[in-house]
């Protein structure tokens, strides 16, 4: 199988609306898989669930253009979160967890978020947007759902965001290629899950007869290889939930 290289081509901007917008523009110019768009500042940074992604400066803000098989698209958030996890664990002694499907938490505080936009109409492609709090200030004005934190606040020293971007791209490249050749299985990453074996509240976006709607409490069992999450519902029934079914 052909190895996919990530970040061989990088476009670095001082200020743009969002790296997602530029990556989406580039895809229509026939750009290579693995191309990366990095921004120092975004005027319209996007988070999941129509939220804004705010960065008051010197954070890692980037998007990776991917052209995976459609069946792999649902695995991209967890592969990305795990790639970030592997880089952060080199810097931090405190507990790092992945809040499925796309948040990375340090001691329960959000340090990074992943936003994946999949396009499956004429052209099949995915844009992975990654924001990592590197030097921003989170002690006051904490407006995220979880309390948030930056690497600088954890280490008491400034870090070059581009160094972390490079590390995450390498880490993503390794992990993605290992998944492609079957050397690594997503189900083996379950230990990193926030709330493993506990009942966790999920805001679901469906109302159906056999599953709870809105705030459902599910006991987290494990990750499935397709990136879905195996949980026990309130009746003790095993179900697999897909990231598109919940509001993150
Ligand atoms: C989340 O809500 O947790 C996902 C946040 C994703 C933010 C990143 S920053 C780089 C890329 N460009 C954006 O506009 N959003 C993503």
C-alpha cells in the first residue's frame, strides 16, 4: 500500500478567515493529499457544532487535506486526537485523555479540539481542522464547555506553535499509515478514553423510540475499529454511537 505523506507541502498564513476555508479552496485546485494549511491568526475560526474557535494568539491552528476511502472518514477525528495525544505526552506528566470523538483533555481541561469536514459528493475528501492551545491565556474568560488550558500554562514556558504542528503532522502520518496497513487498530486505543467504564452524559441529536434523546447517559465500553463508540444505554443494551449522532 502506498504511504501517505503528511505536511510535505505546507502553506503558512499570517491571518486568514479559517484554515478550513483555504483548505476547501485548495482542494478545487487539485492539491495533493496531505497538504497542510497553517494560520497564525484566524478571523473566523470554526469549532464543532457551529461554535467559534477563538485563539488570542500564538496557538497551533491548522488543517490537513485528506482523500481517504469513505469507510475511513469516521475514524479521522479519533486518529487526529490520538496523534495530538502522542505529542502532548512527551511534554506533560499529568493525565491526558481523549474525550470521544474529538477533544483532547489534560486533567479534565480542554487543550485541543478537532473538526473534521467530510465531502462525499463529486470529489471525496476530508479536511481535518486542528486547534491546540499553545500560548493562549485560559485562566480568565473561560468560555468553553469544559474549562480549557494551554501548553504554556501547564509548562510555564512559551513553546513555538510551529514545532508542535510539525510534531503532530509526523505523529498523524505514522498513525494514519499504521491504521492503513492494519498494524494499529483503533479498538486498541480505548484506554485513552475520557470516562472509560463510566456513565457519561452525551447530548444526542436524535429522538428515536429505542434510544434516549437529548441528554443521554451512556456507560463507555470501548472504541470500535470504525471510530464509533461502544456504550451501554440506560437499559444495559450495547449500542455503537457515531460521532454524527451526538452534539460535541
Ligand atoms: C472544536 O470545537 O473542538 C474543534 C475546534 C477546531 C479548531 C481548528 S483551528 C484550525 C481549524 N480552522 C478552524 O476554523 N477550525 C479548526
